[in-house]
């Protein structure tokens, strides 16, 4: 099976036998409060999904990621994973020290051995990570709202985290997905990243990729996304409808990823691949404008960025796809590479257009999405409009 990024699958969850004692000790420590993104990052550091990280990045690692898209030891890494100081939290404190990490309601869930407190230039981070300093970009907007002071150090999770109990049976950590793949006898596994319901173009990409591997992991983002994205519970119903009706059950698995989207386009595409490598996947589907938003990135920038790394350096293999759609002339799914017909024959709906149609009570065309998925979305938006 593919090795973890950096060579070793990290675990920062305290042993069961030590948790009660460590939680008691943590109540006397200075407390740092996590926001939604930091909560998600903490969970993924602890379970090994962000291997080889063992905590939030110090200034050396942060600078290396921004300038080189690598950790200080040279391992490819494209996004900063940082903890921000909230107002008044670190007044009078100087590294090194130990602190408790708590949810917004005050519940302590982890500790951090603080090794570094440092100030950053938000314009520099925005330009390097998001390729823009435009405050309208959701990633830029996020970092602008935070302090300029970051805290780095190794973390220890004191209790397993379950962000949403509705999805518990689908929340597999990297060790569990690796056991699942081994049990199924899969050696070549392709991962599919999504934050939206699966429509016909997605289905086409997945099935094309599945032809060349042993299994498919549908791995949707269930961390924080944009406010206008379709709610997680509705999306989960859509994923299950697709799984139950249109995929061979012995070749497909579904697990959720509690990752908070950055909308960082090319850099985030590589990061998504690294995460899936840690879950045991050997291949990763990269579509058009992967992890993009608005028109900040070129259509295929997220595919081209993989060429910046040496062949085999990332170890996980990107599977690049062109823009796909239903063609009325072809009478089936096709792509820019396979369809010779005029654009007027192609059925393509943007996410904005889909939401507009649903909000106005229009039915989604079968050429765009399977009827089972459309009915779930139409029912959700119908109920929302009645209560609005």
C-alpha cells in the first residue's frame, strides 16, 4: 500500500489510559480557542490525514510553505496549517509554554506545546497561497478577519472528535480506510474530491477513472465551506443515492473528510492529493478549476501545478480530466477531447445556475443529474422556499 506522506502515518491522539489525567491537567493551563477551520485542522493532524505534521506550523515551516511549497525538510506541502492567537489569549505569555485548546463553548479537546509565536504579513500570505489580495476571495476574507499573530507547536488530542454525529458511520480515519482497502483487496485506489452533489459530469469522471483502478473512494468535504454551498446533510443523501443506484458496491467506498475548504485553487489541489495519499489512495481525480472560486484561477492551473514537482515525488498520481458534459448529438456524456459538436448541443449548468433553478422551483434536467439526486435537491429547496 502507498506509504504516508513523509514516510510515517502520524497519530497525535492521547492513549485512552492517559486521557482523563491529561484533561484534568489541561484545566489549569492557559486556554486557546479554535475557530471552525482550526478545529478541522486539529482533527486531521491528530488522525494522520495531515502527516507528517504533528501540530500547527511554526514560522520556519510557514515561511517554507509560502516560498517553496515545501516543508523545511523538502517534503512537498502547499498550504499553511496554522493556529491564530485570539484577542487577549497570549498576553504576557512567551514561548515555550503549554496551553489547552478549546472549542468556542469552552470545552477542552487538546493541548499544544507552544514553541513559536510569530507575526505574519497577510498580504504576503494571500498573494502566495490564493494568488490574489482581493478581499472578495473567501480565503483572503478569512485570513483578513484573523489576527496577524500565529502560534506554532505540537498538539495532543485528548478525546476523539466527531463534528456531526449524523455522519459518524462514514467518518473513517486514514488507518481505517487503509484497512478497508486491504480488506477489499484494492491496491490501486482513486479518490474523488467534492463539496457538491455528484452530477452526471462527476459520475462520468469517476467511472472513467474506475476503469483503470481497483476501487473508487468518494471523499466529500464535510468541513466548513461557503455559506451558499448545499448543506452537508442534503449532499450526503445525494451521495448515498448515487452509491445505491449507479455504482457497483464492491468497487466504491464513501467516507467524509472533515476539512475546511480554502478555495486556493492550484495549491489546494496538490494539498487535496496529499491528504488522499495519507488515506491510502494511489490516484486522485483533478478536474477543471479544482478547488477554485470565481475567476481567480485558470481552468487547468490546478492540473498544471503538479508538473512543478519531480515525477513520482508526490507518489500519488493525478488523474486529469477535461471539461465534461452531456452532448445531445452524442446522446451521452463526453468531454472537450471526445466531442466534435457545437457548444449549443452540450448541457452544462454552473453551480449558480443550479441553485437559481432550484430556488425558483424548476426541475433539473436529467442530462445534468440523475433523477434520484434531482429529487433530493428539489425537495430540499422546496422546503426552504416554503419556510422563507
